[in-house]
């Protein structure tokens, strides 16, 4: 009902501003082709950066997936997420199964999706915080600069506290006592504590080290910055003055609004919020509408059919047994035999799996992915 209401409001708003939309359509006929090509390349680079992020996380867990296959999965997952109601859930489920079929153990596949999403969310808030301070006292978020900076700093504070608690018994006791006090006096704190404990446990399944996390965060930032470059190129393609001081704020706030699960792909939400923000930073209304239309054509409408084509190709190839054949242990509820060298008391070590307890004796120990062989791996955690 909320989706229908928002779409109806968008239709009404489009009708009321039909003159501006008509003028914006005229501007689209005078596009500078070189900047349009830059926008297209930047958007494709954004998809490749996110694919590399997930591939890097998989490699940190001991599973190697070719970059081309990961890009296909990313494009298809993006199409599912932006085209279907509740698309984020459909996308996460489908990507999870694709990673499982390429040899990722269940815990590792879920870890990759969780960490990729967490890093991407953190990167958006960092971009928004930088943009809010770069915009200075102008724009709609000038009085919220400290709040935005505080939100962006939360993951940093949590990470520092996590590292300190692991290295110091005293810090661990203080944090445990403080949390116990809150849990006794605040009911929601207990539920939050369980969620935080589960999340921290999953985040710690694979530990790439400080440089590794920095590289992963850099890929998450590259994903958003390339998409922001697409917006910049669309602005230049139409000959509209770029609102440099407010560009990152405009982009960051739009992505935050787009993450709200109201309409598939943020249809109506993205267009309305980005247009309003462009106008707030001095862009004429007609020019703002034209920029948003071009940006959405490149970053949304053009990517959707490409993603669905990738999804169709992967599904047809999988069902036809042409490639991406499931790993012998991918869909089994039973697990591998316990290896004698499993570090039961030393968690988070990635080791090669032993032959499966439920597989027939002649089961092939290697899966095939686009002509490349890979071995199964198991993430050993405290619960193993």
C-alpha cells in the first residue's frame, strides 16, 4: 500500500511538473557524448568494484571465484534487488546459493554477504560525512554535520573497542559489566546484545588483518565513488554547472533514501530526493530533472536488463549443466569428516575439507567453475 501511494504521488507530481519534464527531455537531446561514455564506464566500474569486494572476501576465506563470474553474479543480484518488491531479500538469497555452488561453505557465504553489506553501509556514511563538512554552512545538512560524523564514527569506535577487549582482560571486564548492567535494566538491550554478539562472531570468522580490512573498505568506497562519478559525468554531459560543494551530500543522502525498502530500486524515492537536493544546492529545476533522468537511465534502467540477462545466462547454464556445476558438497546437509589437524581450540582458521560423510565413495573431490578447478574449504569457528 505504501508503494502504491508513493507511485501515485510520483505520477501526480510528474503531471504537475510536466512542463519542466518536457524541457528536461529537450535537454537530453543535446547530450555531450564523451561525458555520457564516461558515465557508462563509471557505472560499470562501480559494479566491478563491488564484485571485486565480494571476491576479495571469498578469497580471504579460502575460496577462489573468477572475476568474470563474480561480475555476472553482482549484475544479476543488482537486477533482483532493484527490480522486485523485497528485492534485497531475493538478491541475498540468490547470491548466497551462487556462492555455495562455487565452493563457499554456508558460514562463509553468509559472512561474505554480511560483511560486504556492512562495509558498503559504512562507506556511504563516510562519504556523507565528508560531503557534509565539505559543504560547510550551506545546504540542508549544514546543522547536522556533527551528527553525520558521529554516525560514521560508530563502526570505528566499535572496532577499537573490539580490538581492545580482545587484548585486555580489564577492558573486557569493564565492557561486560557495563553491558550486563544495561541488560538487567533495559529489556531491549538483551535482544540487542544477542544480535551484536552474533554479528561480531560472524565478522570474526575470517580475519584478513588491518591491511586486508583497509583494502576491502577501499573497494567498498570505490563502488560508491564510481557511481558518484557517474552522477558527475551525467551533469557534465548536459552542460549543467556541477554543485561541487554539495555533490557528495546530494549523492550520499540519495543513497540513504534509496536503501529504504519502500519501492523496488527506489523508484520515485531516488528521483524525488535527488532532484530536491540538486535544487537546494542551486541547480535550476529543469536542469535538476534532466540530470536525474539521465543518471537513472544509466545507473538503473540500463543496468536492469543487463543484470537480468546475466541472471538468465547463469540459471540456464546451471540447469543445463554447461558450467558453474554445483560443488560436490555445496547442497549437502551433512558435513565433511573431521580432519585430524582441525584447530578445535584455535578458531577462524580456514582448512581444506575432508571427503564428505554422505557422498558416495566415487564422488569427484573437485568442482568446476568456468573451466577452473577449486577445492572445498571449511571455516573453522568456535561453534565447530
